[in-house]
C-alpha cells in the first residue's frame, strides 16, 4: 500500500505493508528556473525551463553547439533526515533520439556541478568545475512511448543511477541544492556536418522530467 503526501514541495510516498516500512521522497525541479538547456560552445545561449517543451542534448541542428541540460534539486526537505538515508537515485526518461544510424546509441554523461549555483545560465552549461556521477548508452529501446510516440499510455521504465554515497556526503555537509548536468559526449566529440540534429531529448512534463528518488529508513 502506498500513501502520497507533500513535504516542502517534494512528493513523498509512504511504503506500507501492515506497518510503515520506508518513506520515498521524489524531488523534481520546483520551478522552470530550476531546469533548462544551453550550448556548451556558446555561453550566451541558454534556454530556461519557462515555456520549454523539451531539453535537447547534443547538436539540435547543423551547428556544432554541444547542448547540455541542467537540473537543480532542492535538498532542504532531506537535511533533517540525512541519517535516515537508505538509497538515492537520479531517474531519467529519454524522449526522442536524433541519429543518422537507427542502430546507434547516444552516450550520455551525468555530472554534478561542484560550485554553488544560484542561477542556471550558459556559464553553468560550460563550467569545467564538475565531476562525473554516471555514464550511460541510451538505445532506442530506452525511449519513452517507444512503441507509439503519440501514445498517452504509461511511459516506459526510466533509467536509474545510484548516487547514495554522493547524496550522503552532500547532506552531511549541509548542502541545500544540487545541480546536475547531462551531456551527449559522442555528439560533442564530433562536428555536425549532417544538416540535421544529432543527440537526444529529455522530457519536461511533471511525470517524466529528470528527478531524484530518495528512500529513507524508519526513524
């Protein structure tokens, strides 16, 4: 049995089987200012979440821009529960893939920005002060609604990346926000001379936007 409630803007789920066993907190970007995408090759080009239909990673057209996505998570709902942390995962859905080869995969890298980020911008997109959290080869089978792109059915299962130890360190240090950056390193390593987009998109709908899933032990 699950019971949903809200805690400081973060969705939480009580996982119950007769007695309370665990609490799962799902943290999504709180406002459009907490996500967006921009060109790593141009610090003056950044698209905030306001009005965005998706976040592009790679080269959206013949320009070799190296677009990357930024997502900022508010960790404040977790600070007083740091000692209860059991598991933490970054959860990603992938929407569309752009490639000349239908069998090709896209190699994405997830990084954590090391500097405090008060405002997401083009400078954040291209910052070199970051550490790799996870890497993943996205295949067409990973895309949501892969059988029918126009379907309103439940999305395909997302990709999950364990960051339990990282989040524990962040909470122990009293960090109130964490910003991650997602890039397509294969696209960035090669110039785009195809005349078409190369890369992948991330959805921004409330259900499938990049999110942080945290499981807490009983106090």
